[in-house]
């Protein structure tokens, strides 16, 4: 009888400990540390990356890595400011801002500007260079296509148009691809 009582008490204690550990585990969040270079650099002079797109990438990383408000201010993103953005940051009187305040300040300081005619000219001038890999050409041209919001068959036509080798260009045209991804 005493043995059964002790056994029951031990089982209850073990269950209680397991429940406590499970509750603590639910409350604790595993934090993944990332290197600052996982965040792309932001330089306002670089028209391929707008401030809002850059901030969006940081928000995506935050969601993936479960960052909270405090994590956003860990200087990961601050170390990725270059050029005018770094000069702007260094000239600030106060660094005590929430992530949402930082985003507002950055967008006010570096509003998105999109010069469509210039982007189209860059896209048209972008060709596959002899010393460039096909992968480099593809991703470089795709970045320009995204900036110009060109997709589908029109994107395929622009990719093929940048190929200087007539034989390869003809072969690519015969493929009648619908999307750039089919062309790869």
C-alpha cells in the first residue's frame, strides 16, 4: 500500500515537472543569430535598391528569425548603411527610436524615386559580356526586368535580346519560352 502511494506520488511529480518544462519551452524562443552581412547594404545612390525595398527585406528577415522590437535595434541594420545613408545616420542627434520610428525616418530621408526611362535604357543596354557567366547575366538582367516591372514573354524577349552571340540568340528564340525561368 505504501509502495503504491509512493509510486503514484512519484508519477504525479514527474508529470508536474514535465508540464512545467513544456510550459517553459513554449515561452522561450530560440533566437537565431545572423551575421550583419545577411542584410544587404543600403546606399541611396544605388537605384537598384529603394529604401522601402531594403526595409522590407529587413522585415522579412525579422519575421523568419522571430525578431522582436528589441532585436530590430541591435545595430545589424545600422552597420549596413553606406554612403549618404551612413552620413545621415552619423549626423543624427538621437538614436533612441523604435523600429517603426527608424523606418519612418529612413523613408522620409530617402524617399523612393523611380526613373522609368533611365531604367528602360539600362535594361536595353544590358547585354551578355564574353567574360561574364550566364548566371551573372541572367540575374543582372532579371534585376533590371523587375525594376521595369516586365514579366512573362516580354521578359524572355528582353533576356534573349541581350545575347550577343547570334547562334545562341536564334536557338533561344526557337524555344518560345513563356517565362524567364523556363529559359534557364
